[in-house]
């Protein structure tokens, strides 16, 4: 079963958000996605003001045939929403996303609409940290 996850540059547990924050450039992000996952389908929606996302992507699973990691860079350019049934694909994507955003920028992961339980993604975060946070059984 697939679950939705959010990676954001804004702390979802804070009642006060900064007036200025880093915004991910959609074109640069799309290029980096394609470099990492050449088979990914990426579609830009920057010109469509009615769309929730600046871009959407569909990344074929690395370990489950015919499955995908689906996601999008939200209109605020500070949050990525994604889902997959593959734990490995989720961990790989989160760690890749951390690598393309300046490490000085805080980053937070949460699952579904439960933003009370948040994992800060740092330079030392591992796939096991993400698995433990997500409640996946040890393999």
C-alpha cells in the first residue's frame, strides 16, 4: 500500500514561518531529477496558475517492476509531495532530495497528514533513520 510523504523546507511544527525561505528552482530540480533518474517522466506546470504543482514526476521503481514513485514540487517551491510502495525507493528519493538542497537549509519529512511526527533530514540522515521514522520493520 502506498503512502503520501512530504519533504519541506518549512518546519511543519512551527506556528511561525519565516517571511523569506529558500525556494527550489523547478527547472533546476527537473534537470537534477532527470540526471539521477533518466527514465523519469517529468512535466512542468509552472505556467498553469490553477495547478497545485510547479512540476510533477514519475520515477520507475528501482526494485519493483511496473511500480513508480510519483511526486511533485508544490507551487510554493518549498515542498515536495511523493508516494511509493517501495521503501527503498522512498529512502533513496529522500536522501537524493537532501543532496540537491543546500545543507544549510533545514529539511523536514512527514507522512500523510500527520505533521505532528516529523523527521529532520540532515547530512547524516540514513535510510535506516527514515525506515525507523516510517515505522517499517527491520529487514
